[in-house]
C-alpha cells in the first residue's frame, strides 16, 4: 500500500486490526440468521468490538486526541484541535443481513478541517484513502471521479429515509424527481461511506442523501474532493448541525442534480 503519511499509517493499522475481527464476525452472521435468537445482539456487539479496537489503536498513537465515534460518542472533549471521526461499521443493516456491502470509515480532523480520510471495504479488500492536497487512492492506484457530463446518462446513488425520519415525503419526492430525469435507475446500496467512495473512483457519477451524520461522511468527503469531485450541502438546518444533507458528484453533473433536488415545486412537508 502506498501510504506515506504518518497519520494515514496510524489509521491504516487501526483499521486493519479491526477488520480482522470484523471479517470473523461477518462469517458468524449466516449461522446466527438461522438461530432462533437472530443476529441482532451479536451485530451490536460486533459494532462495539470493532470500534474498541479502532479507538484503542488510535489513542495508543495520540492519547490526547479527541474522538467522535458512532457508538462511543465523544472522548477527550477538551482537545478542540485534533479529532478522529469513526464509523466502525457503516452499512449495519447490510452486515446484519449477511450482505457484503459495509465499511470501516475513519477521518482525521485538525482545526475543524478534515486532513485525512480512510474507508475500508473488508470483503472486497478495497482501501480508499486521501490526505488533503495529495490526491485520492484505491489500494495502490490514484483515483479520479468520472467524466460524465449529463445527468440523464449518470449513475446516481442515494440513501434513506429511516423509518422514523420527519422528512420522508421530501426524500421520496426528491427521489422521484431525480429518477424521472435519469435513464439508469438510482442505486441505494446502504453504506454512505462506500457510496462516497464510489463517487470518488468514478463508479457513481453522483450521490445525494439527507440526514447523514459526521461519522458516515467525514472520510468520504475528503476522498471525493481529492479525487477531483465536488461536495456541498442543501436545505441546511441551522438548528441541527448534526444532520447533513449532502450532494457529492464528479462536479460536472452537480448543478443539474442540485437543481432537481432543490426544485421549488417538489413536495415539501
Ligand atoms: C447508515 C448507512 C446508510 C445511510 C444511513 C446511515 P450505519 O449508517 O450509511 O447507507 O443511508 O443514513 O445511518 O447505521 O449503517 O452506520
Ligand atoms: Ca454510518
Ligand atoms: Ca455504523
């Protein structure tokens, strides 16, 4: 792996150690699915196990750094300068159902700017990573966003809504609006970090989703940008900075997609 940055090296080691346990746990899912108890509890403990390995390894290198992680929440809150942002399993429902589409996502933020990002798909053995200013990589190769110019021919990903979302109608009408303007059906793969990785390496031309959390996208945003893509936000709720409504694209189809999603006459609730 061509990782020369010290920060990425720390993230890589933590991720690889955690992924060994995660792959073992994924191997158990099939057995648990046929058991009467089901895999629910096991998955939440796999989540916590993976997270603990990652946090322990990252804090071993920098014990005073802050942490924002999906299950553990915030640690070392006094440190306002350096922060690891972690999603131990992004794509939990896939993992729970034995579907091999999930990832470990780790971002490193310094002075409120993401400096390093790493997303690892342990099943495909695909490691996406970037350092600010140094380009984006998939395993040993430099990656670039796609060159597609028209939304009509684009392959676009999205996600949500969760069952309890207050924005269901908006989300469905945005989905309808985009679907009515593309030839290839919109994809919904269930792991936002991998959706962003797919934009970065040109498999997707664009991705949008409401109600994302920082740990879903911290690493992915940097990887898309470093691959030459564009990321911005729509319908920003100033009262809820924890939920991000995000559009990421190859930059060439961005405006067209943004115009559809923010179109005035689509359902608002
Ligand atoms: C979820 C996945 C999913 C997205 C959800 C996220 P989780 O993360 O990224 O693709 O649609 O909004 O919460 O719960 O699997 O870590
Ligand atoms: Ca997630
Ligand atoms: Ca998660």
